C-alpha cells in the first residue's frame, strides 16, 4: 500500500544503489596471463572483463569451432560415411610437416561424419577438420572456407578471415580472428546441443574401419579401434585444474597464436563464456598452460563475486510529476513498470535516471498509467531503459477543474456581474422612486 501513497515532496530524478555494472570490472592481480580475453555472462548479456578483445591475432585450433558449427548446422546425417580422398594427401602431409595434432585418419579410410566431428573437436585433429571441409565443400576446400567466412559475418564477426579449417596456418596464411569474434562464434557453438554434447565428453572411441581393422588396446569396447581424448584438461577429474563447472569448448596452440582456450561454464544457475588467446607458450610450474590457469582464475573470481539481479526496484519511486485537478495531491509518484536483468557486484553502483517525463499529468489519473521512461546506468554504462508508470490513482476535483476552465473568462464574468449588480441597483432605485411618487396625495 505504501507504493500507492502520494509523495508530499518531489522525488529526486536519480537513485544510486549498490549493484553491478556492465563491463569494466578488474579481476584480481595476476589472474590474467594472456594477450586477449573476453569473459561474458550469458544470462545477463554482460561482458564482465575484456582485454585486447578486438586485436587481430592467429586463432590456432579455435578455428575448429567454426568447422564443427558448420557440420552441425549442415543438416547432414552424422551416421553418413565418407571416404577420405586422395585429394587430401598433400594436406595430410603438410599437417604432419607442421607437427600438427591429428586423429590418425588415413587416406582411403571410410569414417562416419560423427567420428570426424569428435575427432576434430576432442583431440583437435587437424586431419579431421580438413576432411570435414572437403566433405562440406564437395571437394572444394575454398568453397568451405567461404562458408566459414560467411557464417562468421552472420554472427557479427568483423575482424575474422578463415583460410583453413583447422587453424594450423596463421597470419601469414591469412587465417586470423580476435578474442571478440571467437567469443561470438563460441556463443553460437554453445547454443547447439549436438556440439555441446560432443565437447563435454572426455573422450571418444573411434570405430573400427576398413583401415583400422583391429583394436589398438585391450580395453577397447567391441567395434572400436582406439580412443581419442579431449585436450581440455579442465574437464578431467584427475587433473589439478579440474573445474566441475567447465562445459567445453575448444583449446588451441601454435607458436604464433600462443596458448588459447574457448570455454563455457555453468554454476549456480548461471552460464558463462570465456575466450583466452595469446597465453605464453611455456607451461606454468605445475605443468599446465597459462590459458587454463587464466580461465580457472577468472571463472573462480566471477562465480564468487557476481550474481544476477533485477533492476530497478519496482517498489521504489523513481520520480514524481505534478498532477492537475487532483483533490488528494499535487504530485504523483512514478515507478518502473518492469526490470532489466544484470549482474550484481558489491563494489558497483546503479543509477536510475528518469527520461521523457511529462511536464504535468491531468486528473483523472489511473494507477499504472504510462508516464515516461527511465534509463538504467551501471557504473556509468547505459544498460537499458524501462517504462515508468504512475503508482496511484488521482480523482479529478470538479471544483479545481472548473475553476481553471473558467479562469480565462474571469474578467468578463466579473464585468458582467458588476453590470448586473448596477442594473439591479438601478432597477431597484427606479422602482423605489415610482413607489414613492405613487404614494403622494393627489
């Protein structure tokens, strides 16, 4: 009921509260050991931290996110088989010469598209990525690269160019991206259930084929040849950097690109995405690379310090405006009709600023009547606007209404009243004289 009481005083147009802000938070010192980073909260569409996000750099095997995305979105039946053609022999030889990772695929081997997808994304098989490109490009690798670039453009990537399906070739080959563009690709990747099913696995047993006819190990399940494990150690429970909240996505490494890692995380009902690029090549003292360390440190910080909040408070008045002809009050309070979802952090401040307010309202006014908008700023960053509505009804006073309506005619009415009074007085005077004259003796 308090909400619907009229305010005696005009409220301040802006309110300051201790909540979160969009971007600009600084993680703990030493948490970031990489050249480029984007940390993003999916639920609130909030970039929590970024560093050199739009700087072009070699993408390494993060490139394979786009390769996997195109296969998943192609509509192809993943049980369909594909025989790796002689046309990929030179590509496979180059992968070996570059010391690139592979999934032990062979020219002439017949494999399923499902196996290619797992082999591309889990052990980061460059051979599998090239095979996918050849298949989806109908034998024309450049046609597939064109598809990669077209899809990147659709996702809003402005500084990305793909010239290979795996990322083994870098800037000199024209294959480059940015942390921001890779985040956009990772966001689309995460929204694909098939892809997330793949990258959240710790490994995959490659089926027996025409060229892998015998299991390579005694523990191989029936019908399988060998095991390909994920390169994402943060999903392996026996590893010191294991984090149960990690959900994929893709690692990457070349001497030019440094250590890279695109990941998603789910914890406390919240979902996150992060891209780390250009971490040092050398490993940390514990044997893990710094892309993993940066990822772990930033997620550990974010998951503790941020949580979602609805802004602004719909029970707190944002402003008030004058109301005409109201019997109860001269002003009416305005409240936010809805909220925006953002992140809350103890050190942040939110400012709610009323905009587009009417100079005055005219009674009768209904409770919940639209009356302007309010912008929500978080640490100075505008995060959105909400509609403002009246918090109470205002009845029209007939006396106040007609008093104002007749005010312009007051001089005329006063003049008419004076003339009427004079006429009445004159008539009365004349009547008195006639009566007096009639009363005289004749």
